[in-house]
C-alpha cells in the first residue's frame, strides 16, 4: 500500500494506524457487544463527517472565486457526488443500529449521561458550512451557544467554539453558489454588462406571463371556480415574489430559472449538473435525517433525548430544514419547455442557429 506525501515502507496496519484506531472503543470499561456496536457506528459516522467537511470545503473554495474557471466545475460536482454517496451510505447505516433492541439500548443508556449526537461539533460545522441559518433551526437555536458556555472550562471546547466561529464568518456554500448562479448569462446578456438589467427584467416578465398562461390552460373552464382562481393568483403572485423579492429583481433566482428552463443548452450542462449535485446532496441529507428519526423512534420511542430535546419530534423537525431553498423554490415556477420564453442568442450557449 502506498500513500501520498512521505513514502514509507508501511505495513497495512502502520499506514492506517490500526493499533491506535482499534483501542478507541472503550473496551477497558468492559463494554458489552451491544455498546461496542453503538460506539463503532458513531465513530464511523464521525469519520465520514470529517470527510464530508473536507469535500464541502473544497467545493466552497472552488465557487468562492470571482471568476470560477470552467474546468473546475466538474471537480466541484465530483466532490458533491462523493458527499451525497456518503450520506446515502450513512442513511443505510442506521439499519445496523436497528439491530439494537430497546432493552439492549436501555441496558447501557444511563451510562451516556447527557452525551448526545446533539453535541456533534462536526455535524454543526458542516451545517454551517452548507449555510444552515440559526433562524431556520428549531426555535431559532444557535448551535454555538452550548460550546460558548463551556469554552471557559475546557480547552477542547474552547478550540471547537473558535473553529465554529471561524467557519461561521466564512462564506457558506449556499452563498457562494447563489453568487455564482447570479453571474449566469441570461438570454446571452452577461452579468453587469450594459443593458443587462432590462434583458433580465424582460426575461422575468416573459416567464411570468407564460407561467400565468400555463396555469390558465391547465385549469381550463374550472378557472371560474373561486377556489381555483384564488390558488392560481396566489401561485402567480408567489412566482413574481420569488423572482422579484420586495419588488427588486433577484438576478441569482433569474439565473437559476434560466438554467433550469434551458437545461439542454450545451453551455449550461455543467451549471445544471452542479445545481443537480446540490439538490441531490440536500435530498440525501434530508433522507438521512429522516431515517435517523425512524431508527430512534423504533429504539427509544418518544422519550426525551440524552441531549435534552423532545427526541423524535425534534429530529423530525430537523428533517424539514432546507438550506438550498431557492433550488427547491424554482421548481414550483417552472413551465413546460414548449411554453418557455423564446431563447435569444442561442449561439452564445453553444447552439448554432436561433
Ligand atoms: C441508539 C442510537 C441512537 C439514538 C437512540 C439516538 C437518539 C438521538 C436523539 C434523541 C437526538 C436528539 C438530541 C437529544 O436530545 O439527544 C439525537 C440527535 C443526534 N444524533 Fe442520534 N441517536 C442514536 C444514534 C446516533 C448515531 C450513530 C449518530 C452518528 C453520529 C447520531 C447522531 C446524531 C446527531 C448528529 C444528532 C443531532 C441532530 C441535530 O441536532 O440536527 N445518533 N440522536
């Protein structure tokens, strides 16, 4: 086996530092088979969290450039794909824990004291890196608060607190992604070029008009029904609010709509793959959160958690968190390709004729 950096005449065990790794499960406390399994599953998750932070950090650095070189986008997509696969793997890993019976868990649960996954600082780090906002957490919770309180008393917690504070100050993935999408050429008009505002405005208005017609055609005669017409006008207003929040054009959302609407254009291939990569990632996180809750419900019912939360209800609430809200939001206002606004400057996007 060989590794990067210093090359050594390693044995397998040396390279992986197995003699250290395999002494970290607390066997000296005389743990049962059940508890060892509980610890190993947690430890593998934390190892994966470490990898996830590294992968996502790379994606953030790639997108956080003023001019993102086109050839770096496929690399960002690769990092996202790997991260998604890790979440999928972890979602299946709850199945291993489900071999623990409620009684088997209760046999060692008291020994955990107040220790809980709730205190997983790596989890908090990747949530912050992705861009989960405190106001979107249950009860507007600030995950740094607990670490801050204990930071004076404990050197390790102090370091964790500082690390999380640093990550919080940096740009999140959702921010760099939306900034990047905001620079998408729309109908051939480049970001900040002369006349760009009016091109984008026209595009938005054309789309909203087509969106309105799309709804009217869909409901035909039933449009005279009060409830349906109210729903339609609500959806038209929401579409307008999405693209022009508080009356101001959101170029990022317009760019996103453009990429999603004209997905087949050669120049938009990698942008849409990148966006798909984020959607898949968030979906895999949501599913992972959801299956954690189901596993917990099965093993400990609806009792409160060792971390002091309501338990399953809390976990279910976390599975409703969304970070890449606009990527989800745009789906509601898309219309069928036949009805989308006529594409101008198609050659700009790699099509040879209009
Ligand atoms: C028998 C197994 C498990 C049970 C019964 C369980 C239960 C819970 C409960 C009730 C919570 C809510 C916080 C609290 O009040 O404690 C929680 C949170 C959490 N657990 Fe587990 N858990 C188990 C296994 C795991 C494993 C293997 C991991 C992997 C690291 C994990 C990671 C987490 C994380 C990261 C949170 C925080 C979620 C958030 O705040 O969004 N749990 N768990």
